[in-house]
């Protein structure tokens, strides 16, 4: 009986040691897990601090770049204005007809250079925010653009129509206005039709060159069209495909503004065109609501 008692005590002792060991392992595991979580939290805090520092540095860099662009723009325009003023004074002097032509050309070139500088400044500031994103009605923006361009449109005997309803957007009004104004103006400017027209609308879905796009705005014209080899070239800054003598002055920056605005919103722009028949630009913009299925139709291009 004494042997049995000793055996029982040994067994109980072993069980107690085992339980204590299991408990010790559990405590160790909890401690290790806690330390791991602490290290992960410290890494996240350090990463957040680095990100915050990068944001501050980027904001500072952007401010400096804006200040430089503004100063450079102002400083470059000043001598141009001086040249233009002196050229105008010179044009009042007794000069030959050939000399007068050269003076007029000089004035025109200074004006063009000044506009190029302004366009560079505008392009450099696109995508930097500055405006408040809010819910806006693109139909109202298009109506405003048409109203502002009314006289210009009338002079060309043109017609600009809004074909469909359009969903609300969450964007900066001035940037959306820049997109529509440039696309509408291009459609009327580069247009040799007797009855010039531009149609604006929205498609729930459209298939372009085999690729499906959803919630797409479009601006369609019956202008001169664009050859396929130039579809990418037209979006380059200061790229013009046509002579001023044929379609009037311009810097060729408008479509660069359009694409930059759209892509800075994380959206897309593409086009289809038939030379001599017209061009349609398709693009997306950030919606104010997810459900745009109630708007208009679909197309397969």
C-alpha cells in the first residue's frame, strides 16, 4: 500500500509538472505574440512617419515648383511684351511694306510665345489639386461652355447638341469644363463641313476596337478626322497636325490638357476617327454615384 501511495504521488507530481510546463509554454507563446505585435506596430508607425515626411516634402517641392513656374513665366513674358511694344512703335515709322510685314510677324510671334508660356504654366499646375472636388452636373457644365462659345459657334454656322442625359460627377468643375471646352472647340475648329456639328453624350457601355468601356462620355464631331498613326501624337504638348493658315492659330496644347486631367483622375480617354468624316473622343470621369445604369444606351464601335 505504501508503494501504491508513493506511485500515486509521483504520478500526481508528474502531472502537475506537465500542466505547469503546458502553462509555461502558453505564457511564452502569448509573450512572443505580444512582442511580435509590438514590433509590427512600431514598423507601421515608422512607415507612417516616413510617409508623412514624404507628403510634407512633396508639398514643399510642389510649392517651390509652382513659385518657380510663376516667376519664370512672369520673367519670360516681360521681355516679350517689351519686344511687342517696340515693334508696335516701329510700325508707326516710315518703313517699307516688306518691313511692315516683318514687324507684324514679329508681333504675332511674341504673342504666340507668350501663349506658349501661359500654356506651360497651366499644364504644370494640372494634377496638383488646388480646386475642391465636389458633386457637379456635367450637363450644366456643357451648357455653360456652349453659352460662353455661342458667338464663336454662330460665326461658324455650327451646332452643338447634348444627345443624352449624363450622370453627376465628383470632380473639380474647372477641370471638367476644360475637358469639354477643348474637345468641343477642337471639333468645330478642325472642321471643313458645310454644317459643322458636335454631339455630346454618355454611354453606359461601348466597345471600342474590341475593348469594352463602361460609363463613358463622348464628344463626336463631323470634322476633318485624324489618321490612325496620329492618334497618340495629338495628345503631345504643343503638337499640331495642321497649318495655322488652314485652321487658325493655336498652340496645340488643348488635348494635352484634356488627357492630363482625365488621367490624373485615374480615368481613360481614347478615340475613333475616319479621315474626312469626323472624330469621336470617348472618356471616363469620376462618378458621384456608382449606379449609372439608368443613363442612355450602348454602342459597339
